[in-house]
């Protein structure tokens, strides 16, 4: 079977109507719609391939390139004597040689969702490894401050945005593991909720940047009320870190969304630091399973013997 006939059959099978012609340096195919009314010496939308040996497999490779090229804008007018665009199939990418502006290469397929999910999870694992490497004796100071508070003093956790959501979870974990505590919304604190703060309370303030305006105002006010303060921020040198008595650093972590801005690695690190604080203190208190059950009578945990 001739290469020309093979090519015509392949093209027609894919709904591509045109004509093929053999030349000494290869094969030329032109869509039928482009052939009509073409001026002498001009081929509109012609596609050629350098097939020194026009075998059936080579023609099939050309047809694959033609399918991709069919969706690409071709030059409106190309003179055979000047610049013939050459389509080359290379790993599903198309090159139009000889044109001043080449068509864009085919974009790689988007990664499957579960592969992206694995990348996010592994990114969070790396963030936790970095956090573990940063924990030092500053953590001991925070534990000592909480343990040595007056019997009537409370442990209060505050924050805003995603840090606020993490702060709420930390307060809940502390309460259920032997350290009475509660969450105070940073914005609401500035509109009356500061009234819950008493002298001797321990207030832990969360802000990844350490520059959240509302949180910085809260730390100033709770210090005036006689509370002691613990910061949780990326850096102890931040405004929040400098204003507080102790700063638990989580480090500057790269977020894991495609824009690198959505709190993800930093939020996980903050939550992990909070869990560490709650569980270490609970262990040091000798908090028993029976005491835990009294604080958690509902759900499956409440039924644990």
C-alpha cells in the first residue's frame, strides 16, 4: 500500500479531508478547505513532514502530529518557496520549523488529584519535621509558666483567622486533658471580651506572621490587666514575639497551596505545637483515664474503659 493512500485513509478516518502529494524531500498534506481559491505558488495551512522513507509507520506518526496541529492556528499564507512549516511529532509536542513564531508546545496533563494530595500531606510531614527540630528549652519555660500559675488563674488562647481556629482547638484540647482553658476571639476581645481576663491568667496568642494588628492590640491590653503572655509565631523576632514573655517559634514554613499563601503547613505546625503543650502538661499532671472520662462522657471516647 502506498504511503499516500495510507495517509489519505488515516486522515479520512479521523474526519480530516484533504490531499496528499509526494515530493523528493518528503510528503505534503493540505486541508481541502485550504486548497480552494489558493493563489499560484501559495499553500494556505499546508503541513509537511520530512519523511525520507515514507513508510506506513512514518505516515501514522505524521497523522498523530496532524491531529494535534489541527487545533493549532497556522500561518494564513505560506509560500512554498519561502518557509514551509514542518510538523515533527516528539513526545506529543509539535514544532513548526521555519515560522518566525512557533506554536505553543502541548501542555503536560494536570497531575491526578490523589497525587497532589500526597504531595500536600508529605509537605505537612516535612513541616512537622522542621518544627520538631526547632523545639528547645523555650518550650520548657512555657510549660513552667502554665504549671506555676495561681490556682484561680486560667489559661486563655486567642488568635484570628486560621490561627484563631487553631487556637480554639488548642483550648479545647487543654481543657479535656487537665488544664482548664478557653478561647477568646481576638476581635471580640477588643470589643468587650477582655473583661474575662484576670490578673495572673496566662494568655497564649497565635499569629503566624506575628504582625496581626488585632492580636498585637490584645497583647498590650492583657499585659495591662496583669496577665502573663505566650506567643506562638513563625519567629521570636516578630512584633508579637518581642511583646510576649515567651515565644514558641514554629519557623517560617512554605505553605502548600499552588499560590503558597493559604495557611496549611503553618496551621498544622501550630496545631502540633498546641497538642505537644497540652499532652506534655497532662502527662506531668498525672491526668488519668478516669479523669479524662469525666471531662468527656459523650461519644466513643467516653465509653473507653
